[in-house]
C-alpha cells in the first residue's frame, strides 16, 4: 500500500520503532524477565545492548508522546476548525479503538484466567503473576474503561488522584493493561490542542503562561508531548546536517542505555527538585526521556537518518502503530498465557511455538483493529471536515490569524 502524501515517513518509522520497543518490553516481562542486562554498556555484549534498547518501554512511550505532540501541532496549527471539534475528533480516534481492544481483552481474559498462575510459574514472570482480571461483566468493563480514560488505575498514578480513584481497579485487574497510557495520550492531546488554539488566537503571552503552569503542575511523563509541541514551531530545525543529527542521536542512545542514577554517575540528591514541582523530580528513567528527546531532535536534523528510517520496515509498522499496540496487551498477556500452558514440556520448547502463535494472532488482531481504527478516523474526519465547519453558526467559528494577519471568517 503506498504511503499517503500527508504522512511523514521517517516519523512513521520512528513511531514504529517506539511501538516495537513497547511490545518487546511486554514480551520480555512476560516470558523472559531475566534476559535483559541491567547495565548493558558495562557487562553486556552487543546483542545485550540491542536487546536492552529494544525492550525499553519507557523510551518508546516518550518517543510516541514526542511524535504525537509534534504531528498534532503541525496538523492543527492553523486549522479553521473550532477547538471543541478538534478535541472531539481526537477523543474519537483514541477512545474508539481502545473500547474495541478492551472487549477483546475481556474475552481472552475469561479464557485464560485459569491458566495465568500456571504460566506465571513456568516463566517466573512477576508481570503474569500480578494479573488478576475479574469475572467478565458489563460493570467490570465499564469500570475498566472509566479508569483508563478518567481516574487512572490505583497503582499507576499519572496525576494526583481524584475522588473516584480510590475505587478504580488495579492495573493487574484490567482486561487490557496496555490502556494505562490512554489517559496520558488524552491529557497530552488536550494540552497540545489548547496551546495551539492560544497560539492561533495570537495570545502568545497566555500560551507562555499556560505552558509554564503545565510544566509546573504535571509529572515528567507528560512533558515529552509538550516538548514535541514546541519543537513543531522551532525555526532552527530547518537547518539540517547529517553529521550533527547523527551525533545528537548517538548521544540519545547513550542516555537511554546508561542507568545514571543506578550507580555513582549522578547523585540523586543533586537532581531531585520535586519539592518545587512534580515535573522537577529525578526518577530513575528521566535520563531515558532526555535520550528520547535527543534521538527525536537528531532525526529531525539529519536528512541521512530520515532517508534510512523511511526505507526501513519500521515505517510500515508505524502506519499501524496504534492498533498494533492496543492488540499487543490482550494477545501477549492473556493469549500468551493460554498458549504457553498447552505446549511441549520445557520452558524454551514451549516458548518458541507460543511466540510464533502470538505473532500470527497479533498480526490478525492488529488487522481487525486497523479496520476499527479507520472507522473512527473517518468519523473524526467528518467531525472536522470543512463542509461541517461551514454549516456552523458564525459565533462558533474561531477567529484565526492567517499568514497575512487577517482573521478567518
């Protein structure tokens, strides 16, 4: 299938790499938790270094948020669509496929519930041992979806908990634990679209204040989307240099692989400013966020790396990144537990056919979710189409500064 002209192929490839990291991290945590070296640059081989990076879910999430903030800002920067409709379209694109993945997870969890303890004992996986999905019911599915969108799961605090968070399920009780980052995506979209709206309304001062409040009040995991938003408007990224970009990218890889705070490289007390704001805390994986940022900036500056990534198979993965990630949760966790307990004797002998079966199932389910994803994308496109906007009353049409300084009417 030819790539649509409006897609940026090297960013598709980077998103494909990020989703591959998150899926590999889930597979490793489920079936080979002892395979990743904690300090690959010190004690590991080249294969251990590559495996450590491919299994780095936190770097993958940061890259996804950077790309989302960057692409979302470029796509809505001078849009004539009202902000409320942009937010509604984004909500449709994210939540619709998530509901489909939750329904699939409910079916697989019901089938695999009796086999999860056996699979956890075979693989010695803390992740599989922590999975305790409830009995399938409408109430359990609604509670799970409400937690994924609004309250967050009890043991995965993304923002300060609201009143209903105490009754939210644990992440291990979810029918699709991959939905834990849905709330991050929704909040990041709200921030990026809101800041873009302020910029369109020529409210630069208010946009600066809003950005400062966002940085101070939000935890560090939300910051990559905000950084991606500002990178989309940075004029310096037009000055491209392959050597400079490659150097910055290598520095990013180094930051992602070195556990700075696990040793004596950087004392934790020097870098912990959480008493100022949550975003100023220095957790163990904050260097990975900085590494993801350097990889992203290096790619934007390097035409050579862009061409290399655009021609790789990661570009094809990036075009189905969302459906593939949503399918990976129930297929790897519940489907993997199901097939692991029905293979030949021996963990390795079971793992090889189980991995092949999971890969086939993941491809098939991702294709199904791609159809669902396209359905909701078409609905979102109708919501933001120019014909729909023209039918709105004039009071609902935003006054947007165009390139000539005249408002759109």
